[in-house]
């Protein structure tokens, strides 16, 4: 299969189901249509979302939508064994055995009602992961047409190198935002650029709208002036800040608010002035740029 192309902003489905919004089949179908109509064709999943229920609910919604499979891209993650429902493990843990990766992907395909994933990510690194086993599983899945691209999630540069010595790594999904800017400083984003790995960013708006702290108050004050200057919402300014990084980060938007969905792609054409970009970083640090 050819490499897949993802939309510049990705729809995150973690909160679509039991963990938050509890969307029904009709609402799932509507949301898929809405994102697609607004230029966002990639949907980010993980097997554990909704306590192992959201993928199947999305699959029903996708079937109802009657959208052609080639019009969208599906990402999923595996490896976390989460205690819930009939998954009565004694303790939450990780499993990256060849057998479990293959079983997890085939289960996700069944739930999502699709024959292939555009991207599979290993959800979190495990100290017991064996690169050879992971490579064997991914190679088998690719050879059977069940997987196009492969990547990681929350992996450090050294953990990434451990895996990529055995199998090509296309993506790494990490936490990155104006309030969680550390991947710019710890070598993570540099490493991805050097090795041709495309970053995805979860929680790209950071804590700005979730916390009341010195950091978020400084940022909100600055953002108020930037909203007036650029004529867009502060959420789009924060997305534009992430998108402006030369690593070509793909932010994952978790919203299901129709008004916000219709605005998201504006962030891809919003170019912040250089001093404004650094002002956001400076306010987040609470100090001058070093």
C-alpha cells in the first residue's frame, strides 16, 4: 500500500462515547459528516476509549454515514490493557507481544467496520517491549493489507530508536501545546525532524481553558489582545502556534462542538507574527525567552 495522507488537523474521538459525550449512532454519523465537510478527514482512536466501546460505536456511525472508506483516515492505538467490563485484569499494564498486537488490530478493524487502519500507534512505551516482536507483528499486518503506516505514542527519542532499528516509524503522538512546550527543549521534536517522523499532538490547547493558574492567566491576557489583532478565537491562535513549528505537527482536536468544528481549519492558514509566537511561549514560561 502507498503511504497515507492525513488531514492537517485530526479529530480526536476519545470523548465521543462513554467517557464523556455518549453520542449515539445518529450523532456519531453526523459528527463524521461534519468533520469531513469542514476539511478534517482523519479520526484518532484507541482500543481502550470508552472502556473498549467507542470504536464499535464509531463503526456503527461510520456505516450509517455511508461515507466511502477512502474519504477518511482511521488511526488507532493498542497496547494498554485497561481494567474495565469484561477486561478483568488484576492491574493495568501494557502488552506488546506479537500475538496481542495482531489480535488488537483485528479487533479494532472489526469494531470500526473497516478492512484496514491508515495508522497504528503503540499507545505508551513498555519497559518489556521487544522490538523484534513488534516489527514481526507490524510487518505481518502490513503484508495482509490491514495496516498502511505505523507509529508510536508518548515515546521518547531513545525508545523510538529502539523500535525504529527494526521497523520504520512514521508518527509519534505526543503531548504538546503552549503550556506543555517541553518537547521543543528535550530533543523530542528535533529527533522526529532528523528521522522523518511526523509528530501528532494530543491536548494541543494545553491547560489554558482547563486551569486557573498564574501561567494560564498570563496567557489569557496575551490571547485577549491577539484575538483582537487576528480576528479569530483564542483556541485557533493556540492551534496556529502548534502548527507553526517546523516539525509539521498534526494537532488532535477533541471538540464535538459544531461551531468550533466549522472554525478549526482556519488555524492552518493563520500565520502568527514571529514576535507574537515567541510572546506566547514567553508568557507560558513566565519569563523571557532564554
